[in-house]
C-alpha cells in the first residue's frame, strides 16, 4: 500500500488504519450498460457524483458479501455474492492533495470493485 509508507511531511492523523470498502459494477445482460447511483448533494466526499453502489465492509463480512449488500441497500437490485467477479482495487486518500508540512490524511480506503450481471428488466434508465 503506497500511502502506508512513511512519507516526509505527511501525517496520517489519529485514524491511521486503512478502511476496506467494496463496490459492485452492475452490468446488464448484454454488458453494454453499467448501473450507477448518484451520491447525495450533502455527501462530504464526491457530492452529486455518479458512482457504482458500494460502501464499507462490516467486521466479519467478506468483500463480495459487502458488495452485494451495498448493491441492494443503495439500488434495490439483488446480486448473488457467489457470482461476483473481482475487477479492480483502488486506493483512496482524502483529502486528495496534501499541500504542506503537517497536513493530515483524514481517511484512507482500499476499495475492491466486483462485477455483477443482472437481467435487463431489473434495471431502469435514470436520466
């Protein structure tokens, strides 16, 4: 984990541990569309952005289970955690830029992305 290395002038603050998150890239049967959800305007990070449903992995929960749970919670779509395919992992630090000595990284996440396919009838296009 590159951000876990000691870097001169960058401090991790009181919450030094990396938080694990899982996201579900939900594709339709023909795999030509991805289902996205829009973040709230009041979200502290990336407000109003379109994203794949996802969130924190609960203690004792497996990453694919978290991705399936978050997909259901955020989109209402049911995906089978046993059929999820890992696609990518993304490391996220916030704030995204540390400008001076003594700046602190307030959050540090490792996000695992999984792909899932759902029947076209299960999704609807939102414009």
